């Protein structure tokens, strides 16, 4: 117990410094990069800038969908990590799931 004047605060309610979840941040960066690559390639295939004769024509939409599925959570967690690193109010590394 810590006595601060007339206020008594239990030690168990003190906030511990949060650990940086490096594995989760690296996974988020990987998802963002691969998702952005798949979205770019799928978009170029869809618009005709990449000749689809080299690739089967049924690969365009799955590439776009898989790219979006990977990019959206990846960039969300990269943003959380960046804002927590910069020290913005309301953001901490505790918001990012840890896979340890």
C-alpha cells in the first residue's frame, strides 16, 4: 500500500509499463507489405497493364481479395504501433495482441 497524503492506493492498481510486442509488429509489417503487393499486382492485372495471357485469367479477383484481407489488418496494427511509439494519448502497446 502506498500512502499519498490521505489517499491510499494499492500497488496492484498501478499501471505497469507496457512491453513492445515485436513479433506482432513484424507480422503486421509483413501483412502490410504482402497485402499491398498483391493489391497492386491484382489492380494492374485488372486494368490490363499486366498481360493476363501469362497468368490464368481467374487469378485477378482472388489476388485482390487476398491482398485486401492481408493489407487491412496489417496496416491497422502498424498504425497502432506507430501511434503508441509516438506517445499519442489513448494509444499503447497493450492494444496490440502479443503472440508470445
